[in-house]
């Protein structure tokens, strides 16, 4: 029997019913986290974990937490950690996610300064090979341009899965090597009218290798790390006509001096991510052994022109042992223990055949090709739209990507100064208003420091970080 087609009026009614379907039904229910181990009480907001298509072969793991209030009208904020080769779940579980991993590696506690109090937060593990992200062809060599394209395609796939968020204000944020990831991604997103890009914010970002290296030597000397003998030799062999080149100087004595600086800053036991914080586990050796695994503490964004680190890495690979890369002076045990719990992996919908989660992937880092010495071109292109707000912020006791280099970088963009450098304030319940740091505002771009914070600003100064984030999202004066 042939069934008659619905009448035009019935077709219209069916169409209206579909269009009136509740907004939250568009989200992929198979990715929803129904119950997350480690929480005494499950959250009132929805959260999702699954995979986004980043290319034909690459699948990026995402963890999406809806805003705790009014997700339908709140901004959507992408967060990427750096490395290259480190997981964005570090941002979620130790910095500004709704719950923070406790030292036991089992328990999660709610974060009173979670960024999802005011925004929908999307954490993506990028590139492939990082965390739970993978490539079906097992090929993990990549570069800056390819990662930007992969992140863009993953974001496109997110909006296809969560179409209810495509009109929300979109902000791209990240930390450290995301100083490269975020502006390169933003130049692609800005050309896509289907995405409502409103701004980007980068914390302690790598914006320019030259300015990062040059400024670090000044930072180290004026924080009492180098001493007058080394400083005098650096001035003699690396500087001329009141200009110093600590970046690509060919003078043999200068190179030798810079290797000494590199050893002091990155391999003497100082916490490269926070000068005034202790080094987790005590003063480490450069390499340590755990059973059949070599553990390298890599500070790979400093003095990249000095060749000894790359030679060391190649030597380690030829040893035949597994190599793991840990951030210096950082204890990654709790997060690794939690994310490798089989019940947690099941809750996050992680395929059983994937290898154990690690904070950073050594092979991804080693095979990664860095294509851009500076992000000036990308930022100037974004600023030329006059429609995208940009914030570069730095904890002022970080040495991995120090505040001075990023301040020099923002100044070098030669934008019109709107507000001269001044303190910005944070209001604390117990001590009233306090200086949170300093801020300088230009047309559509601001540079801001957070006093007493290191590389991971929300970890060190959660209240100040949340205040800054809120004012940035809402376009309020800092």
C-alpha cells in the first residue's frame, strides 16, 4: 500500500515542532558525561567528552563544560595548553576548570573561581598524539600551520555537533605555546562568517622567540640569578652599541655565556614556571629513570638556537627506551593517576585501545616543526579588522615566557595607546582592594601582568585570574 504524503499544513506543523525542539537536545547525547568519578556530588551543569574530526585521520579529544548560568547566552571559550605537545586537560584539572584534581589522584573538588561560572568552556587536546587525541595513521609529525588548520577543523566539527552554540560570542584562549596556536587559529576563524569570533586571550604566551630570549637574560639578571661576572661577560660578548643580541648571536663566547644562563634558569633546580615557587620533588637532574622509562624535563621554548637540547633528545630516542616529557618542577602524578583510572576513561568515552594519558608527549614535541619566529603578522592582521579584542597577560614571575618579552612584543605592534600603564585592582573579601598587577591598553589590544603569578596564572592567582577573565569577556575596564 502506498502511503499518502502529509498535507502541506501537516508538513508545516512538523517543521515548526522540529524548530521548537529544546535547545539542549542538539548536543550529542552519546558524548554526555553522566557521572564523573571523584566528585562527592555531580554537577548541575552539563558536560561532554568525545572526539572532534581534525582531519581525515586525526581525532582530537575534547571536554566541554557548559556555563553554570545561562549557557544559551554565555560566551563560548576555547582553551588550549601549549608545549608543543602538552594537554589542555592540565588547564581544566589544575587551572580554571570547574573541578580541580586533588593530590590523591582520585578526588575532585569544585573550583570557586572556575571560568565556567561565566562561560561555556571547551578544552581540546591538540595536536594529535597529545593526551587522548590520536591519528588513525599513527603519524604524529606536524607543524604550526597544520595544527592551526586541524584546530580550525575541530572547531568546525564542534559547531556541527553543538549547533546551538554557533551564534554565541566566541573567544579563543590559551597559554604558553598557545601563543602560537591561538593567533594562527584566529586568522582562520576570523575569515569564517559562520563563527562569531569576538576576541582572544593568551597567557604567558610565546609571541616572539627573539624577544623571549633577549628579555629573559635581563629578567634573570635583575632577579638576582646571574651575578656580575656572567652579566659583565654577556655585555662584553653579546652587546654592542647599547644593543644586546641574546637570540642568534654567533660570537663563541656569547654562546658559551648563554649556555650558562640556560643552565641556571632551566636546569639548576629553579622552578622555571614560577621563580618564587618550590620545585616539585626537589632539585631534579636533567634526566631521571623510572623503571623502563626515561623522564626528560624539557624547557624547549628557551634559547632554541642552542643545539645541545636537540642532540640530547635524539640520543635519548636512540637509547631504545620509552621517553616521557615532564614540565620542569611540575608534579603530574595526580592528573595522570586520575585520567588513567579505567572508570574515568569510561566516563570520558575514551577508547580502550588508546595508550595511557600523559601530561606531555615527547615524540610530538620532538617532531614538531616551528614555522613562525614571531606572531607580529598574525596579530597585525587581526587588529586590522578593528572588531576583535585581544588580551596578552603574564604572571610576572614566570621565566618560561616572561612578562618583559611579551610587553616588548605588544609595544612593537605600534598600536595607539588608549590607557597608559597603570595598576589594576582585585577586590578580596578579607583584605579589600589590592593591586592585581599592571595593565597597558591600546586600540583593541591590552597587555596585563598578574602580580606574583607564574606561568600557570589561574593556578597561582585564581581570584585575580577570574577577575581579569570576567572583565575581558564583558569588555569592562580592567
